[in-house]
């Protein structure tokens, strides 16, 4: 599994995960996963959200697909992310290509609330 970066006690980010990483995510204590990377952004080798969701749910995780264009994060993206942080079982792990987009969403969501 790719390393994750803790941002707070209940939130961390990671670069692109694979379906086979979901059991390790659950074993690390996470309860929810947010995927901020649009399908096919990384080409056909990138796992689809359907594959990721199936693996996450099989590992007992709550999975949410919130694709966001990292170069053009919109206020509604931040609002939805903030709502997810308020409602999903914690701790939450969010991922994208590098983890930067998910970090930016978190920082924007928390500064707006």
C-alpha cells in the first residue's frame, strides 16, 4: 500500500491506491475512503471507481467517489468535501494522484467552516 500522510487525528491523504490496498486501509483503522481522482485521469491502467468501491466495501469501508479537477477546484467541490468530512465514519482516508488535491480540498473545507 502507498504510504498515507496524516493531516489530523481523523483524516489522512494518500496517492493513488489500488483495489488490493483496501484491506490494508481498513487494517490501519480507517473507516471511510474518498476518491478524488476522476476515472481514466491516469489512463486505462488506473483502477476504476467501480473496482475501488467493490474492494473498499469488501474490506468493510465506506467508499465515496468525488472526482475533482485538481487544476480547477470549485466552491461546490469544497462544500461537498466538507459535508463528507462531517458525515462519513472517521477516520477518513482521501486519495487522488499524489494526495495534493485531497489535501487542498481538506484545507479549503476546514478554512470555510
